[in-house]
C-alpha cells in the first residue's frame, strides 16, 4: 500500500470518528426536565383569584348543612420563569398547583370552599402537577434571556358548601386559597379570595305559611252502609275533599335543597303509613279516622317528611295541594261527630 493510500484511509477513519463524537454530543446536550428546577412565579395583574361579592350568595338558618350554595370556576393569570441562577441550556421546569389547607367554616357564615383542580374537590393541602412546562428564565430586570417570563392561565373549579349552622362572618377580609410555583419552592405566587366579611346576605327565614296557618277542612256528612261502600268494611273511604297549604318562601336563597313537609297526629294502630289520623277525644263517632292524601291522591305517611318544593325556586309562592277523607278503621262504624287534628311542620334537606 502506498503512503498516499494509507494516509487517505486514516483520514476516512478519523472523519467517521469525528462524526460519531458529534452525534454523541448532540444527544447529551438535549433539553433536561429537572424536578429540582426552581421557578419564580408572580401574578401579572392581581392575586385576587375571586371576589366573593360577585357571587350573590343568600343564606338563611334553615339552609341544610351539606348544601352546595355555589359552584363555579376561577381563572387566574400567572407569569413564571426558571430562577436565573440555575441557568443551564435546555433546562425546563413544570408548574405546580399548591392547594392550601383551609379549615371548615374558614369563609365565614358557616361556609367552606373546596377546590377541584385536578378532579378531586378538597380543602386539604395538596400539590398537583399542571402540565405547564416553563423553558424561559427570569430574575434579572435587565437580564435579556434571564428576564424572559412565560405567561399562562390556570382555571380552578370550586364549590362553596354549608358546613355548619353559623351565620357569622369572619373578621379577616381575604383568605389564601392556593399557590403556584415549582415542585421545589423558590418564589411562589399566592392567590386569595377577597371580601370575606360582606359577601353573604342573610335572610330571616326560608318559608312561612301564607295566611292562616290553622285550617279547618269540612269533610261532610255520610251515611254508613253495611252492604257496600263506606261503612261496609275496613279500608272503605268517603269522597276526598281538596284543600291546600300555601307557603311564602325566600326565592333568592343559594343552593340546591328541598323544602319538606311532615304531618303528625294521633295515629290509628297499623295505619300510620296510610296517613290515617285518629279521631279526637271530643268525637262521638267510632270506627273511622281521617286520611290525608297528596296532590296525586296518594296516602301521606305520618311522621315522615315529603318534598313540596325544591331550591332554586322559580316562584316565591308555593302551593301544596292536599286531600282529606274519612277512612273506615273498624268493621262497624258508629254514627256521630268525627273530627281529627293533624299538625304539619316544615324542614329543609
């Protein structure tokens, strides 16, 4: 082999080696996502994630514990950059949503906020990766590439829940809800709820009876027949007489819950679920009771709440249609006066 051919062969081998080294260098200098990368994050506009005054929440003492009085989402503006002293070509960092622990009732008025970022609603501390990747650096006002912020938004679902019977506001005006920053904290931004002292309007009551709360329902006079119909056997009834209870309700209360009514009275043995009230002691008839029916003429079980309206209401006036009739409770009916007394109460679930 001539010297020229030998040198040419060596040159080709050297060129291949350089090419291989070049490939290795390209791979090892790629982007590096580091869990220890620190972010500097701030709010470019405001740290107020939500102004509670804008929600228009109305409460009364009767709103049931556990009611979601408001559900929505807050969107915040965020500006982040990797801490400039960690400068490294290709370095990236992920943004974390850091929910802060807030005790039940921390919003005042017996209310608690639960944040749902990441899918699970909670008022406990937690750190959740957002998927937002930061590649720019920040920290030096005149730093060029070291002052290159990344702007983005985060949307945080939330629920405000009635968790106690209190209707007293808290003394502070704002509450820290969450922070935004890196997994390893450098400078996080803290986002808050504002106007805690004034955002709820407290109503005196939920529902009250419109007009006279005491009603008399005349059921009429009947002749008992032993051969057929009323008077012939247990379970026979007279004609049903309609009546109604009207309620005035505070239509603007927040949340979703039911207005419940319950009838109580002296029961006839075995007929409580059939809504049969025993005659009072002043009655001279026997073998009958008074049965209460709903608007569909189905028996209303005594001492058992049933729904008559549901919040949110479309109308403040709620009419509860009802019926009453005599119900034969014994094989023989003795003629006479037949009166019964039933009381009703309202509750909220």
